[in-house]
C-alpha cells in the first residue's frame, strides 16, 4: 500500500506533488493493464438479488382468481385491492388511495407531469402547458431521469442545494413562496439518489407547511427507497401525506414508489398514491390510456409476499447481499482516499448509491480515466439538471450490480483515478 | 314463434301496429320476468378463450434468460427481439420497426397523441398543443376509446361515414387535402369496431396516397383484429406501411396492435410499429418514461407461441369458441327481426362486434329496455364522437364474453327490445 494517502495532497509542495503524481500514474497504469471490464453506472439489482424472487417466474400457477376477479381479463383500473393493501402501509396511505401502474414508477411520474401539462391538476386554473413558463425545484445532486422529464417538456429546472437534512429549506421556502410559476419539486425523501440523504422531520414539516405562490404546487415525492435499508437501523420518515393534510395542503404531494428493487427490476409493479382528490384525478386521466394494469403480475406479487414473510423479510435478504458491497466501497475509499484531502463521499444507510465528491473540475476527468481503465461510471454531471454540474465535482457510484470481488476492484480503480485527476489538477494550479 | 316478423312493421296500418305492439309488449314482459342478468357490453374474451393460454400462468419457469438478456432486470427499451420477430409479420413490418409496450395498445395510442401534442411528430413544425385547433377524422360508427382520447385533449372530431369498403374516401380526401389542422385519423382497418368492415385495397391505397394539407398528418392505424378471424376465410389487407412508403408518405401511419385478444386481455403485450423515423421518434419519447417494458411477460409470450404452433394456431382455437356465438346472434336476429323492416346488422368475418342499426331515434330506447329486462348493452351513442349518434340508431353488440346459452338468450332479448322500441316509435308517428 502506498503511503500517498497518509497526507493531504492539497497541502503538498510542487516536488512532493510531482512524486505523488508519478506514483499514482504508475498505479493507474498497472490497474489499466489488468484490462478489467467493470460497471458501476446504474442502480441495477444483481442476479443474486433477483434470484430472491424467482418464485414469481412460475406464479400464479393454476389459480388465477383474486377474489372474484379473473386476473387474466380486462378491468380493475386501480389495481388489485390485495396488492394495494400490502403496499399502502409502506407509503403511509390507505389502500383506497393507492393506484397500481405498470412496471415502472418513472412512467407514473412522467404521466403525472403529462396530465398536469395537458389537463392541469385538481388545483390548477389551466393546463401547465398554457403557462408562459413552468419551473421545478431540483435538489442537487439528484436523479437524472427526473431531470430528463423536465427537460423533455421544457420545464425550467432550478437547482437547490442538498444538506444533510434534505434540500436547503430556506432556499426552497423563499423560491416557492415568491414564484407562482414554480409548480413542482422533485424529492427522493429517503436514502436519496445519489446522496443517501434522509429528509429530516423538520424538512418534511416545512415542505408540507410552506406557503406556495402556485396554488397547484406539487411535491413529486419519489419514495423509491422506502424499505431499502442497508443497516439494521430501519429509518422511518415523517408521513408526507398526513403532514400536507395537517397543514392545509392535502393535494400537495404526488407519491410514487414501486417494487422494482423489491422483486424484479423490470417486472415489478409501480404505484401512485396521494390524497383522495389526487387519486380520483389520476384515475380519470389514466382511464383514457388503459382499461387496467397487468393483474396477473399483481397477483404474482400478492402470492409472493404472502408466502415470503412480506416485503420487510424480503428486504432483509436484499440487505444481506447489498450491504457488503457498500461496505467494501467505503472501506476502499477510506483506505485510498481517506486522508488525501481530494475526495469525500456519503455513507448511506439505505438506497442504491454513494455520492463521491472530488476536487472542483475533476469529476469528468475521473470518469474518463476510469473508462479508459475499464471501469464504467455514470457520466459526470448526470446528477445535475441538463447534465451540468457547474463545479464538475459529483460522481454517482452504484455498487449494486457487480459481484463483491468486482466491486472491490472497481472501487480501487475509481480511487486511483480520483488521485490521478487530483494530482493533475493540483500540478496545473501550481503551474498556473 | 310469433308471425310478427313475417311482415314489414313499417308498412302496417295503425290497427295492425297496435296489435303487434301489444304482442311484443307481452313478449318483452315475459322476457323481463325471467330476471336474467346478461351482459353484451364490451369485447372481453370469455373464460374458455383465456383458458387457451393458461400455460402463461407458470411461464417462464426457471429459465428467465432471453439470449444474453436477463429478463428480470432493467433494460431493453424496444422489447425482446424474439417477440418482436414473432409479431412483426402480423403487422407487415420488420422486427426492428416494432416496439413492445405494456399490456395495452390503447396506452400506446394515447401516448402517441400525447407525444404529438407536447413534442410534435418528426414532421411537425411545432407541438400540436401549440396549434390553435387540432382535428381528427373519425369514421363512424367507431371505437369509443379512440374518441375519448380526442375528447380528453380537446381534439376536434370530424365524423366520416363508413361504407362497406371502409371510410368514405371521397369525404376523407376532400377534408384532408383542404384542412391543415386535420392531423390525424382513427382507423381500425380490419374487422373494424364495431362494423366488422375490412378496408378494401382501394381504400388503403387512397389513404396512403392522398395529399394532406398537414405535412404531419397521421393515420392512427389500430390493427386490433389483425388475426382475429371468425371464418376460414383469413382476410388479408393491403400493407399500410408499404403503401405509405410507396406513395412518398413513409411516416404517415402509426401502427398499433396487441396480444390482448390473442393471449390474456389484461396481461398481454401491446405494440407500436411504423417507419424507421417514427420508431426512433417513439423510442426517444418513451425513453423518458421507462427503462423498458416487462420482459418476463414478453418471454412468457415467446415461449407460449413457440410451443403452441404460433399465433395462427392459437387464433384458430379462439375462432372455434367465438364463431358459434356470432352465428347464434345472427341466427336469432334473422329469426326475430329478419323481415321486420326495423333493423339491420353486420355479418362480420372477424373481430369482436356486430353493429346493429335500428329505426332512427330508437337506439337509446332499445338499450334502456334491454337494461330493464336484464341485458346490459354498450350505451347507445358510444360508437360516435362525444357519445352523440345524431340519428340515435347504432348499437354495438359484443357476444364474446357470455357463454353460448346466455348469448342466445341475450340476443332474443335484444330482438324483442328492438321490436318494442320500433312499434312504440311507429305508433307515435301515426299519432303525430
């Protein structure tokens, strides 16, 4: 192990830096020569995780009835009551205020934006597409696919800094109170993508309570990681639906979730939840595009949860597979970057990501170096609206998909790339 | 059997009419007193039809791989190549120009309209929502859910009469050539809903060839009944994709289909097909709302078709179940209404519906009488834009779901209601 990391690189003199750079360059070369092919790009479950639910592959078997409902035929727009009852408590609403979608909660978010654009929400004076300008608040770093939906429909994105307690509420409150064109805000309230941040009680209370200049302001509450714990500490967040109702904004939250990272990533069930009025509104729009979702798949999920101790027991088994991968990345980063002064990273208690921060202006270079050495990372900037991280500092690390030995190798490779990009940068600064 | 039907009711004198009316009223009363509960409302497959594909309920079993693709995980936006290859020939395009959706082709049609509204097609100067006015041609009678999508998004619907060869092309050509705000036209080209009409070669050629004032005019080609034959005569229609390309309008047709009435109505696979540019365009929009469809379900379909002689063999078995129900309705109508002069109906060679035409101003009354006697029918007017059949004459009969004895009873009931409404009407005319 090199002793490079025992000192803060940023405080070294030029000669020491040159030596460090040479040393790191050699390590990078050695890593690249192993010609590995590793991928830390997306939050995909691993095969072992998917194996936990292989029972789904031969369910429901001969019995296709769900109560009086023939799951094979048309109908049941809102989804099977049995599955709604199983999932509703996770999202803090009653089963009658849950709608089951197809396999992707992203599609439900997209469609909620589409319906708001073309029809307006229950509290809108007109469709959003008739407004001269529409803006969403986007806590950064955040989820690229949220931002893509805004970009797609010409919705202006206003970045808001993330704190350890969630989005910076002083900024949020000021903006939402003063600008009637701010119609929405993306929120991943628990184990956020990519920081793993959990919104504090105070943050959620303030989001529910704050005055909004737009009467039809909506929190797009993507509770994607509601039960996706990485530790034995099962963190619970404040119920957004209750809080909004209590503060007189019952329709403020559109709640989203799915079983994508509970059962099968590509063949789970997505979910919309919200107030009575929001649910009636969503169902009305949805009834124009479908007669109902795939109830056979819903029934598969009901049966699976019934015979496997439910969602919580299943999530324990996911944790057993996932947690060591996260620990390995954190251990490797600590070992190689711990005292370097050129990187910091999050230590999430749940979710699918670690957010790695490098020296300003180095994120793109790290991703490029990693790619050339055989490690695919999410493109730098993906965590920010329009892919533009002005500081070029955030990298999202997704360790879920590769097996543990690959994760270890990849994390080492990333650490070396961080050091190499940093010494390059610091040498430039000295030269400049 | 009453001899009522041996004479044309419309040519009877008042005394004869009164007698006929009394006789029909008694028959209606007798029917109502049986307190049946029958339903001919929607084109739902029967349990016996669904049973044909019960293999799906335990597929794919242990082997979840489709080539190198783990169907359980994220990805494959366009859908499994194997299933695209199986379905593409039915819709007359190559597999690379097929996109697999979720379980409902209606959703794909809805989304194609949404994308056109909010983004514009590949040939649009601007999104349709920025136009002062958008209109679609709607052949009538037609499919209520098509019309609902237009109503939902404020798209003006211009009815076009259906002839035996398809929509009245003289009307269509004149309108499309002269009005640049006509951006779309709904077409069910084969065994149309509800008339069972098959678009002739000439009709399809003219649709493909006709000049359109709107450069981005689109045929919404809902080939829902492409393989849904009711006779041994497997009618083939002219390939719309080839015809459009040949006439210099390669992007004119958006093609839709599904396996809803091939496998499971609620758990099949929907499909979009079209030109290379249309497919690229659709995929781009779709990539904003999903990472991919349910590939496990796609794999189920691949395996089912592989082991059951493919789609055609399966459709033969559907026909064996469906054809007798249609024959029974036609026989019953012939028996009770054949010479009455107060009704005519279609004799479809495929699809899911019979269109029944009654005396002007009688359709609503027939549906009401039927309901009161225990037979649910699709609401009168549903076959027309905004539910408004100005002549109040069309009723859609859907005999697929009930078992054969119920179909027979229901058809008798409907026939009696038609006679009762007609004698009421004719007596009113005499009085007036």
